[in-house]
C-alpha cells in the first residue's frame, strides 16, 4: 500500500513571504521563492517523505519551465513517466503573497491542466495502469484543479470505481467543483471549514458540525480542518475529533495538502482512525511552523 497516483496540478509555486502584517496595497520587504508546487505535487512530495511511492498524472509543458519541473520532481523521487507533456500548452504556475497575518492573495494559473482535460487520465484507460474491464484498484489522490466537467465524469467513471479515492479542492474558490464527487461511495473528501461551507451552501461554527452536514448530504467519508481549532473525521461508522498542536504559524500555502498526504500515509501504515487524524494534524502543524522544509 505504498504506491499512489497523484492526479491534478503540478506547477511552479512563486511565493512572496514577509514577516510583516500586510493589507491591500502593502509594499514590504521579504523573500520570494520558486518551488515545485500545485496540489497534486505538494501531496506527492509529502507522501514521498512518508515513504510512499507517488506517480504523477498531470500536464506539464514542453518548455524550459516544464523541463526544470520534471527534473525537480524526479530528484524528489517522484515518478513522472506518465505525465502528459504538451507541445502547445505552457507549464502552469501559482503566485501567492503571505504576511504575518496569513495569506494575503493568490492566483492559480492552471489553465494548461484544464485544457489538457482527460488526456492526463489516459494511463488509467489504455492498460498502462488499468482499463474499463480491469480498473485501477489502488490509492488515488485527486485535486480540484481539474474542470468541473472532468470531475463529474470521474465521479461515475468505471475507471475509478475500484480505487481508494482521496479528494481535495484546489482552493475555496474551486470547492464547489467537488459536489459531483461528494456522494461517490469510494471517495474520502478533505476540506477546510470554509470549503465545507461552500459545498453545503451554509456556514458552520466548527469542523464537527461541517462534517456531520456533509455526511447528511451523502458523503461516505470526510475530513474537515479548521486551522488551529479541532478537526473532524466522519465516516458511516461514526465521527472523531482531534485538536492540532499549537504552533507559531510562519506559512500557510500547502498546509492542507500536507495534512491530506500525512493522513493517507498514516492510514496506509495501518494506524487506527483516531491516531491517523492526530498524526496528520501534527504533520500539518510542523509544516506551518516551518519545521518541515518546503
């Protein structure tokens, strides 16, 4: 259970961070970095740190940025052999600004991934990983950067019917794209409190209330985080909660991806549901505190 497919955005993260609190129009000193990123990439990198073997299914351009990104992924121990390389589409990128008061603004340019569409899924249909008569039966981490139409197709596709599907939105702005997958019986949905509210079209006071509401909407398994407040893990068998360690937050981009990856790795090691939830919260806390390298 160490192999896993990571489907979604793999791009360059351009992150500007400042130790100062910021507001609209702020112009402050800080640091700017370019690192491999994207939801699928962040999840894959964390899974690799936990000893798993991720294979990327995504779109990366045949440009200089794409060649550098593929080389970086391979250096990190990720399998890029099935990545769709487009000659016409540029490599995607993400840009964010973070201050002492959290994420100030971000723009995700995943247009190439969206345009590539189901081309990135061909290995699941042409026999390399599976096909309709014999679908892939392992773990799949799927992110919401795919188009709403493609995510809806995945929700009912026989190619995904036998997999252990783990799903996360790319951002609150794309959370509603996951609605078709909410009732998929083999899917586990990972969201934060804001994203849960968008999926349910209501506001929640805490993660427990959000998890209960999503289960009432037909979900089979959901995890809801709420920053430094208690998180909830709900399945048909019941609901669990756990409080994350309190740490000094130095970054936020990628925290949700780290939580999801750590939880998948914990369950794949055989940890019980409560322990797996606590393990994932501890990993996310270490990440946002800066104790884990980007």
